[in-house]
């Protein structure tokens, strides 16, 4: 099936720094979703992107739908301790009936 | 409140026993999903259902079974045939393209 490659796999940053992560695919996606998972909890939807080139913000988070429709980017500005968690990208696959997830980016924010 | 409820949060079972994980949603979503998550890894699809009384295997369905008798409920049974059942299990429901998750069930087989 379709696969999403997410990078980096993990990040250690200082509080207050900006963060960038990305997700790429060998095939076209019509929707990109970004989720955050806190330890021991289910993922929570952060941002949904529906159109190539679209740039959407949610507070300190900004995500972009790549022009080629094969990639997406998530940026977090001025990181804070509660940003710690795993960030996943996801997109519909299998005739849009399934949802494929990337392997995740583990973010650690150091005080 | 609308949402997805998974129960129990933690589950311990002896090796060789079947165990059923509950997933209930009151969002009126047609599609429901079960994912498995192992430490440090992403989400792998076990089963999904688009409508009542219909479901399809995902990427790692071996050793698992599901039913979808009601729109609100999509229970997952981890059978004794599953070789390595200890994991974090996540249920999701979906409307259009966006999926919403429950809080997960951590299953430990001893």
C-alpha cells in the first residue's frame, strides 16, 4: 500500500526554538492530516489540508500542502514544554477508505 | 459529549486467552478503524468498517477479529492466534477525510 515517510524520526530542541518536520510520499495525496499524540493517549487532529499549496495555521502551528501533492510540512514556532509528543502525518489511501500514517516524529523540548 | 470511548484503558491477559477490546462512538460516523501501535512506531491498520455488518482486513489482520453489528460499536477481539499481542490499540471513527481517535487500550499479555 501507500507509504508516508516522515522526518526527522526524533528531535531534541530548546524551549523557545522553532521546529520543522515533513512528510513525503511516492504517490499523490489529496488530503494531508497532521496529528499529535501525547504519551499514553490517542492522536489528536491538529491541522487538515485539502488543497495543493494550501498553508493553514492553528495557533503556533503552521502546515503546508506541497505543490506536488506528494509532501507536507509542519512547523511549530516558539516551542513550549507541552509541545512534547509524537507528531504524525496521515492521508487517505486505498480508494480513500483507509487512512495511512507516517512513522511519526518524536519531539522533546528541553527547558 | 460526543466522542469515541475505548475501554478498558489497561488490560492484562494470560497467554492463550482471547480478549475483546471495546470501542463505542456517538459521533454518528459511518467508518471505524482499529490500529495497533508498538513502542516507537507508527500506527498499523488492523481492520476497518465502512458500514454496519461490513468490514475489511487491514495490513495486519492475522490473529484479530471484529464485528460491526451497530453503527456505534466496533469491538476488536485479539485471539490466541496473534503471536505478539502486547501493544497499544487505538480505535478511530471517521467522517469525510478526518479521523478521530479514542484514548487507546494498552494490552499486556503475560
